[in-house]
C-alpha cells in the first residue's frame, strides 16, 4: 500500500491541524473505507485523498464535531436519494458514516467518504448558456428539496447563518466602532426578515465553481461542509457571485447572470424581483 501524505495545506486550514502528522492514523482510516492506495489531493480546510471511485475527507475535532458532520451527510443523502447529482456519502465497512481515530496529542481525527464525481471542476471555459442554466436549475432543485427535508432528531441541528463566527463583530479590531455599529444594524435587519418554507431552509451556502464538477452533460455538486439554515436568496447570491467572477467581460457577465437567475426556483414577494444587474 502506497500512501502519499499531503505536503501543502491551504492557508484556510487551522495551523494547529496543519502541523499535525496523519501517518499514524491514515492507514487504519483508509482501511475502514476500503480505500487502500488512495492518493493525496492536497487540502483546503480538510485533508483530501482519493481513489478512482471514492474521495476521503479527513479533519480533526479541533475544527469539527462528529455529530455535525453526520448531520451534513444526512442532508446530502436526502438530496442524493431524490435524484440530485451530488457526491453521495458512503458508509465505512462497519456501516458508519464517520470513522474516528484518536490523536495521541489529544482529540480525534474524523474521516468520511463520498463517491468521486465525474468530470472536472467548473471553469470559465465551461460556462456555456446550457451549463449556466443547469447551475441555476441545480440551485433551485436544492431549495425545493430542502423544503421536504426532515432532519434526523438524533443529530444536532445544523447552524443558523447568524451564529457563524465571522459575524461576531466583537472580534473587529479597536477603532472600528462605526463599522461595528453598521454591521450590527444590517445583521439585525436580516434576522428580522420573514422566514417561511418558501424562502428559508437548509442550503449548501457555498455552491461556487470549485464545488461543482461538469462532465459534459451533468453538473455535480460537492462539499456540503458549510451547509446552514439561511435565506434561499443567499444561496443564489453565492452562485451568482461565482458566475460573475468566472466571466471576465462585463456585458457577457450580465447576460450569464440573467440566464442563471431565470432558471432557479421561483421566489415569492419582494425576493422575486431580480436585483439590479448593471
């Protein structure tokens, strides 16, 4: 069995995790998911390894809790079972969705696996009108399916958007009192928006181009690490922002965003009005 340890980690990974060695725990965790011989794909917030059929994500309890990962996988399975093209979670040989291995330095390593998506990560050259329509439709289908989703009562609820640590304005540096005040007003305004099954629910929350694979016919979604309860409008905003970044020319960008918007699921009330795209 040849194991390749990632040598480069993203700056988004916690330094306390990036400094750790996975040599001692990796062979057993790969065996749990029958992924001996997996090759390292690097890491962003997790260490990622893959075989031609499966992908393994490895993280640490310093960053994530097992039960919250299981809640993420429960939602992802719901989407897959209703026909959505997503990276389907795979159980270990023992039937567990997440396997844990103690870290001698404290805490545990957590491993979980998915089917490996066909095709390639979405890039600017893939953005034909057909692909953009497919992206919009995929976003809309997720929002439709989340309305029918029943979380597992034995698992913790995924977080609500306003509990995200980056929105803790107390962490702003001194001297930014005006910015802190404006931010607080905006957050409270968003929290006051009416919430219904038609405009609020559990969403991917990070459906940008790097979390999509295009195989020439189908657009596949992956990486539900950040799924959270939020307005559907936020899911659209993340994808629209990614469309705009991938398309360099302003005129072409506006046309692409308009195509995407028309193929998402219908919104109601004031959320139904398309934003100013100029």
